[in-house]
């Protein structure tokens, strides 16, 4: 199994599960998350709340610029739309 770059918590009901089955399930979960987690999904799911200007930005350009800097300015927050 390739080394994963994320921590996954896998909860199962079995007391002594098969290690190969767990490995397969974790690999499939990682592949599924890699497909879903991309830039377009990020821009659709988040918005920038700027309390300095009292505005909410949802456009891709503003989100990209805010993420490229050394972090957000004071009183700027990335908020999940859910």
C-alpha cells in the first residue's frame, strides 16, 4: 500500500478484522477523497469573510489570492458554506 499523507479514523464493528480488508478499505477511501478534494470543489465549498471591508467573497480569484499570501490578514476568515 502506498504511504498515505492523511490520517483516517476507520471505525469497524468487528473485534478482530482482517488486515488485508482494512488495507483495501483505507486505500479505496483515500482514492475517493483524492477525487473529491480538488480546487474546484474547494472554491465551491468555501467563502472569504472579510470583516475589514464587511464583505463576503465567493469568487475564485479572491480566494486564490488570499490563500497564496502568507496566510489571511487579520479579521479575514475562510468559512465553509455548509
